[in-house]
C-alpha cells in the first residue's frame, strides 16, 4: 500500500472525484492558492476563489447543491463558521426534511480545526459537537490519511450535507502556514501516524457512521475523534505499562454515530473515557454517556475535554487541550487505581 | 482640535515600526507562537487617525491591531509580554496579538474579519446614548468590506447617525486573494450607497491621511453622522509573518519548484497560475513604505531625524530588555 500525507490523501480523492464527475466544484477563500494543484488542473470555473463573504458563498453553495452540482465549500477555519451559521443551521440542515425528503443538499463544507500551535480560541476551536447538535448534518472528523481520503470520497457523494473537519496538526500545509510560518524555532506535538500513513491502492468510499477499533482492550474503552485518537493511543501505551488494557476507538463520525459498536465495547469493558478536543459541556462526551445509558448499560464514565476558551499562551494551551497525561490520570481515577 | 505635528507623527510611526520589528525578531526566534499579523506599512494610516483621537474615543481593530494599541498609548511592555504568552501581559497571556483588549482605553480587537464594523458601531451607540462627544473608529482591511456584517454596520451607523469613522486600510490583498478580483464596484460608491461620505486617500502619506481624517472627524463631532476613509497601503510582510506566498516569492528556487510542479497538469489555467505567481511577485517588489516617505519629507533636518531615530531605538531596546527580564523571571500562570 502506498504512503501518503493526510492533506495529500484528501487532495488525491478530490482530484479523482473532480475528474470523474464534472459536477464537483470547490469554492472558498484563497482556494486558488490553498488548492493550487487542483486550480491548475481544473481551472477557475471549478476551483472558485471567493471574497471573504462566508454567509453569502456558503448560503449560495447550499442552493447550488440543490440545483444539481456538488460543491465543496471551504470555511477556512471552523471558528469562522459563526459568520455563516444561518446557511448551515436553518438551510443546509433543514431543506431535505422540509421538502419531505424530496430535495437534498449534497454539499460538503470542508474546514480546518483544532489547536496545539498557539493561535488562541478564535482560531483553534473544534466545534463539531456544537454542529452535530443540529439534526440533518453529517459530521466527519478523520484521524489519519486513509480515513481522510475514504471519508472525503463518501462525503462528496453523500446526498445530505457533510461538515468535514481537517485538524491543523494533521494537515501539514495548515501547520506550516499558521504554526511554523517557515520557522524552525518552534515545535508541535504532531502524531506521525496521523500526518502520514498507508492508503489503499484504489480509493473506496468509507461508510459514514462506522467507528474503527484502533486497539483492542478489556479494561476500559477510550473513544475519540481526530487528534484525540492519537492522544488516546499514547495514553493506552502508558496504561498498558500499568497493567491496564485499554481499548481505543476512533469514532470517525459524530453524525451518524456508531452507537452499536460503542455499546459492544462498553459491554465488554464496563468503563469508558471520552477524549474530546471540543468543549466538555453539552457536547460529544455527554451525548455518548446519555446514549449508552439509554441503551441500558451501566459503566464507569469519565471525560477529558477542552473545558474553557483556548488561551493563547502555549503553556496554558497545553493544560487546556486533552493530552496523554490527563487521559491516563482520568482513566486511573475512574478505575480507582 | 488636533494640530498637525509632523515630527510627532514621525516619532509615533517610527516607534510602531521599530516595536513591530522587535516583535518579528522574537517571533523568528520562536518566542511568539502561532500567526503574527504585523501592521508594518500601515503606520501612516494608524498614526494619522489615532493621533487625532481624544480621551474617551473608542477604537475597534482587526487581527492586525498592534500598531493601533502602540500609538494609542498602551504600555508596550504589556503588549510584548502578552505576545510572549506571559501572565503579566496585557491580557494575562490569554489573548495574544489578535485578541487584545484595553477597557481603560476603550480599544478592542478581533480575529474575525469584518468584526470591527459592528464593534465600532456599538461603541458609538453607547457613546452617543451617554451624550458624550466622543467617536468610535473602525479599522479594517479591504478584504472585510465584502463581509455582510461590515456592510450591515455601515447601514446601521448611517440610519442611526452614529459617530463612527470607518477606516479601510486597503493593500488590495484579502489574505492571498487579489481583492479587485473579488470586489464589485468601488468602495467610495459603496459608502455613498449607504448615505456615508467617503474620502479617498494615499495611506502611505501621513500628512494626507491626517488631513482627510481631520475633516472627517470634525464632521462626525458636529453630528454629521459616520464617515468613511479609504486609504491604500502595502503590507511588506504579506498577510502574516512567514506568509507562504512571500516565501515563494523571496526564494526564486522555491517559486520555480512550484511552477514546475504545476506543469505536469498542463491545464488550461497554467497561464493564470503563472500570472498569479507573477502578481504575487509584484506584491513585495512595490515597496511603498510610509516611513521612507515621511523621512523624505523631513530630510531637510537630518540631525533631528537622526536624533529621533536614536531615541526611539533606545526606547524600544529598553522595552524589549524590560520585557525579557520579566519573562526570564518566570510565569505566574498557576
């Protein structure tokens, strides 16, 4: 199997889709530069730079999708989604339902997310839980190149809107422009297996809403998405040394959520720790506990999340974002070891 | 009413420039994290406007606000400590350069493009409501003029006849997009469309900026409602430090590499790409530097120029040293 970078895998799949289906287009701020290869290949009719007008171009992408094309609309950073929330909350998410499922919105909103490079809480949020709260949106958060490609392919061909998250510590070009800026004097905690990894010889769409077991274990389930999966793997290794067998699950999607597989894991381990770079309150971690309870399970529960606005200072930021130390400590705490 | 004092303006501009050069230095060393949007190239606009504000006037700035904070008189050591993420920084190390706030000076920033429009409008609403004679200034780039919230603010300020000075700092680049190519009509006409008088000015000439601002502010203080200034300038450091476009441009090998990597596609738009890359090249070659321009105007008194430069250099050195001393003393983030 060939190796590929996280961002390269996404670009590879989009190129394939654009080649096969002329209805696939890209629009967004700076896309002629951010997607230079695709711009060179498919031209400005299909890779369309926009002004800084998120509310207008995302709103337009919704109806463009309704009228028969498959736009990939880029919101540079998910923090900026606030500017265009109406198009997403009241339109993209609701049109299929309101039309009696007779009119779909095959739209992908691609957006960069996440912290760990000192840019503070207006540029480093995750917000997937906030968006997953809204019925009608698929929420995809890949953690490695193979999933990034396979999930982008299914996102492009999904009938309903998908918000597709690309973590800045995994997508090399984002970290280069926003974190290092060409400097060699700064460093970041980038998980190698997320940055680069094996991808299939031939891209196939991965189903939305299927979690992936990364590591089998019996004592506790560590479940996460995106960068949190890598932090969980690191923590699982430390727990292993302490004689605790942790299972690591990568949800890959928040909507749909693979509750069946999650249930199977927690039935086995009777303990679950949710690792979420998004906010703690009213989010993914609370939702998972509620769903498991609704399914009649009893289990030990804990969560390691971002609990407050992400501070600018790298030192403070490191304390706020989930990391392996916090995961290990919380796991030991809930297992009372 | 403010008096035009070119030497004072020069000192302010130079102070801002040398302060931001020091910021660049610390950023290069890896002591400042994340992005860094410098206001180098904007000094004539910021100094020409901010120097005419009175106590109690409010300022809303964008992600490029350091220069406004410096020229408004916020303690520079506090700013530098903030950029180092120190607990004794202006915002306790929690905000960083895009999220600077000084309640005492009524100046607030935002990293969201366009947000300074509604921010200044709201400041003006409160000042007006309290029957103060004060005004609010919105600083924003021309990229922000295509944000709905900015256009809505122009309308609000107009219908409510609020004391807002909208200052558009136009370098013709919306991050990495040439603004002309994504902006319909012209900005003065836009302002007029909302019933707001607009002034076109060379934003690299502090004297010109000062004069139109003086006229605009006196109208605002006379209850004539909001005014709009469109000032052109150049960002010599691109959108932010380490701007990938400038890195390509400054390194011919890298630029050739990019162009070559695109050749394999030989798409119909290759010419467009090369044109774009050339345009990017043009961005930095055209170095219109407001500091150089004002120094030319003042060249008849070289001794005074030299003296100011020496004084300001020394002051900035002291700020940096004091900051690093506190920084080396450790954080107090517990």
